[in-house]
């Protein structure tokens, strides 16, 4: 028994003494780097007083498929996965909402099929940019303090869209 404990201790010491670079190389990133960068660019245009996006870590090995409000394709796979859901709806009753501007960087999320940014305080949402997300089937931008430009005809290009909510 003492011999087993000795070898287990040696193994643990060797594992802990490995350079962090070697450990990081074994971590599989599921999210696609271009989409991760797009989300981080989006985050930079926001004011997040309530730390809603605190899980959106800028560390290079942080997988965006694990971030709050983000869902990726085929979550059981270890291969790279596209972001398909961005659900960042706020809540006025619990005073948890985002503020700022919805960045055009979201146009990089071309596989996105669910986008909910409702109940936030966005100053500006450019619907023309949102209209470039051709895989959207759910879009909820309701109850924001933003200025809508006239609804662009480009929204008609969203042929997969089954839910559109622009109330408030």
C-alpha cells in the first residue's frame, strides 16, 4: 500500500510540474476562433454593469461554447463547432441588462439561428447587419431603448425566420 501511495505521489508531482503550455495544448477548443473574436468584439461595445458576461473570458484557451448565453452545434463533439444560439435577454424586474451598441461583429456568426437580445438597453441596433444572418429562425430584439431605423427590406432575406419580435 505504501508503494502504491509513493507512485501516486510521484505521478501527481510530475503532472503538476509540467509546463502550463503542454497542458494547454491538450485542451480542445470547440468554438471557432473567428466566432470567438466576434463575440469578444461585441462584448467590448457593451456596458455590463451586472457582470452578465463575466464568463466571456478573453484568455486564449477559454472555449466560447461554455460562455453564458452561447450554444454551439453538436456539443458532444470535440471538433470545432459553430455558434448557433446567442441568448442574452435581460430582465428589468431583476435589474440585469446590458447597455451599449450592438456591434456589427455579430455578422461573423453566420451559423446563428437563435438571437435574443430582448429587455436590454441598447442604444443602437442596425437591422441591416442583423439581416445578414441568413440562418436566423428566431430574432427577438424587443423592449430595448434603441432607435430603430426603418425596417430594412433586407429582413425579407431571412427566409428561415419564423419568430420576429421588435416590440417596445
